[in-house]
C-alpha cells in the first residue's frame, strides 16, 4: 500500500504523473495480468484524481469550464482507446506504457517555462489546437491506463493559457473525466478485481488529499526531477521484460 500512497501524493502534488505508476504496481506487486492491470488502473485514477481535484477546487485552482471542454473531448478518445486496448496484447500495452513513461520523465525533467507561462496568460484559447490534443491524450489513457497529466498540464498552460497552479488543479478534473470514460470502455470486456481497486483507491486518496494541502510548500522542480528518475528506471525494467515486443517495433 506504500505504492498507493506515493501515487496519490504525486497526483496531489504534480497534477499528474502518479497515475503512470499504477499499472507497473498492479503487474509487479499485485501480479495482475497486464491487460487486467490497465483496466483496473483507470477507476483508481478516476477516484484519486476526483478527490484531489475537489481540494484544488476549494482552493480556487480549478477552471471548471476549461476542464469540461478538455475533459469531454478527451473522454471520447479514452473510450475509443479502451476499446482498442482490448484488441492488442498485454505485452504491447506494457511496452507502449514504458515509452510513455520515458516521455513523461523527459517532460518532468524539462519542467515548466515561467516566461512562456507569463506570456500565455490572458490570451484566447486555441480550440483548433486543443481538441486534437485532448483526443490524443484520451486515446493514450484508454490504451495504457494513464491519466495523462504530464501532457494535460503543459497543454493547459500553453494552449489554454492557465497559470501553473490552476493548470495543476484543472488537470485533475480532466483526468477524472478521462479515466472514468476509459473505465466504461473496458466494462464488460476485461475483468476488474474491484476488491483490489477499492482498497488501493482508498489509500491513494489519502495520499492525494494530504499532498494537495502541502503542494504550495514543497519544491516542485526537485519533486518532478526525482519522480522522473523513478519513471526512467521503471520504464527500462518494463522494456527489458518485454524486449521481444520492443525489438519487433524497432525492426519494423
């Protein structure tokens, strides 16, 4: 259950990132089949993100209108991605997850650009750019079981012109909508061990609620970079264990 606390804390502190660890924890600690792990991760992401979003909303850090536009679009992609995920092998899903983890680690290492954030504030939202990005994030969520916060937060800053703190809070509402749709996409297609999901979610919620209250007091840059190192290590482990799939991608 330590893993659940860490994942919840990462969601509360960073507005994303933590959910990307759920599938590896389910596969390597709970010994679930990869496909079941992906399907089971989504309700955990939805529950944990919604609870953390509520805390940020009370602090005034959630732009509800923006979250609804982004979240509704991503939800369409997430449902489609979940259906697509039922058609591919669990090893392929894990390999794709590892690639996504490397991208997330890079994004966290790079961090945000304060000058770009300041320049973006107040500009109108570019829906022509936002909607395709939201769909892509949704499809990714459905296929590999991640919330997509590492993509959602920067797009909320760059495309929706939100300040960083509001982007973090708003992303949590988007993730909750996105993951809920993905859960619906797997319903009836892949069995979900709800006993594990509910216990894991309860512990992760505690972590997210505690972390959300302390998010303003902790060094975000150090947290992001440290978490990025963890993601790199886990992604290498997954790629090594699924090297045949990865090798086939490289040779094709």
